[in-house]
């Protein structure tokens, strides 16, 4: 099994070493692709050190910050060159615990996409879940009519065939709303999606990347996706 784990790492210098160590402790067969958008805090340099220390870690350096969605698309394209069977996408700040990876790998045997959902674990569903994320998730489901509990979940395991057919070149999202567009495109392509319950933990170190501009883009791009789809302008 060739497993590639894609992790955007903008300004995450204090998290990438312990995170990569924890991932490889749990799934030593994995390969880790760190995608850095020229972080000013030295994350890219730290990632290069990790890559020199461990051949299972590689780094994709990008010239400037273009948003989470663009980083993931660049990472997915690079991962496809590595002939993966499965690709996992996850955050670099420990909000996505590596302990769930074995469960992702079990479920992906039967589905095309496995999504870690914050809203399936009823006893702890509010842990680190903000009002903004709850409202945004409701908004996405209402507009796009997606029957997924967590449309904005960023912890996924994906079959290679999904990335090959989903139209990475045609994504219109740059920020975190990329997650909703990914699920929407996968749904339109007929791929099967399985949600599994996860706890979304508080980030260990560093600061959130969300800003008013990113939030505004998210609300507008969801409307644009719906309009494109209604008028068959959305190229799936």
C-alpha cells in the first residue's frame, strides 16, 4: 500500500516535527508530503531538515501564500506523481489526531472518500467547534443540498482515482471552503463518501489562518458554485 499524507504547513514550525513523528509512529509505512507556502516563520527550512533526516518525508515549496485550497491542490498534484493508492489530507496543528489514520485506512477499502466528521460524535461534537463553523456548515448544506454531516471537514482519506477525475484544475475556492467544493465535486462525480466520527482538537501551537476575507470568500463561493451548477457552467 502506497499511502501519501498531504499536510499544508504555513507558519507551523513548532508543530511539524512532533506531528510527523507521531504519524510515522502510528503508520510507519506512510510517506508525508509537507506543502509550505514560503512561511515567514521558518517552517519551510524546518521541513527541509525533517526531509533530510527521514526519507519518508518530502517537501513541496511554493513561492507565496495562496490559500489552503491552492496548497492542497498543489499537494495533490505532487502526490499523484508518487503513484499513491490512497491520499490523506490533514491539518498541521494537531487538530486532526493521527490516531484516526488506521480507521481511515480500514474504511477506504469500501468507499472512495472517507471524511472525518466533527458532528457524528454526539457526546463531544462541540469540542473546539465554533459558532462560525456550525453556521457555515449549515449554510453549505442548505445551499448545495449535500447530505453530509460535516461539509467543511478537512481530515480525509481519498482514493487516487478521485483526485484523477475530480477536476483539480477547475476548483474555484482558495480558502477553507475548498473542503465543501471537494465534497460537492466528489458527489457530482458519483463517488461514495463515508463519514467517521472524530474529535476536532484545539490547535497545539500557532494561530488560526482564518480571516474576514477568507470567511467572506467562503460564503460567496458557495453561492457561485450553486449558480454555476444550476446553469451548467460548473465544469465537473
